[in-house]
């Protein structure tokens, strides 16, 4: 993947790509996000889903963290408080919840192409996270790895998922269509 796109993903999802520049003895992420630019959106949407719970607990925390002893929804013009008063305890609880969710965000250990499909390996994840990953990997078999247009998997010689234009540019011939890759 192009350096600037790789960087964008790492900056948007630092928890997932926290090992991006770690030592090669620790992670395969040091080699970068090893797929074509055409799968950028698939990875972006996947990471957004993996971040979902964390982001919602973070926005909750951010919305109250500087408002100790203030009402949840501010004040009416006549000065009456709206909502309940935010206590330090409530703020601490929101922070703990956010940190708990941050710890559950999966950390990518390798992102690569194999047999024409995306492989998104993580250190650990919940069943829900694995379902998102599996969906993203399935979508890659229908998405041109070069440009992101609808594509199919070509299997003449080596496996690649391409749109009609990039298949023609690369002189690829369709041998059979398949939705799923070989493991
Ligand atoms: Zn294409």
C-alpha cells in the first residue's frame, strides 16, 4: 500500500496499528500494510467497526470529562440546570469504561494478500471482531486490489482479484470465478 495511505490508517487507528513500527521479532506489521491501494476502503471500514465500542465510550467520556459539578445538558436561560449533575465518580467511571474498551480493540499482527484475498491477522479479538474481519476478507475477493472497483478473482498462474480494466492491463485471463479463497 502507498506510504501516505498506510500512514493515514495508522494515524486514524493507532490502537490497531500500534505495532506498525515495532521490531520484526515482535510483529510482521513492520513490513507495512501489505496489500494494494484498492483495499484501503475495506480496511478503513473494518477498522472503524473494530473501534466502534471504544469510540462510543470515548465520546461519552470526552463529553463529560471537563464538566465536574455541572449538569449533563447545561443550563436553561433562566439558570436552571438541565439533566443530572456530573460527579467526579461519574467521570472516573466513564474513563474506566473507555480504557476497558480500548484494551479490547484488536492489535493487527499482519495485514497481507494471500490467494487473491485480504488476510487481517490480529493478536486477539472477540467473536464479533472476528466476524467483521471475516466479512472484510470476503469483500476483498470482489474488490479490485489495484483500484477498489468491483472485481473478481483471477487464478491463471497466481491469484489476484482485479476489475476488468486492471485484468486487461495485466493480461490476465479468467479461469474460474470463486467467491472464497483457498486457505
Ligand atoms: Zn481495478
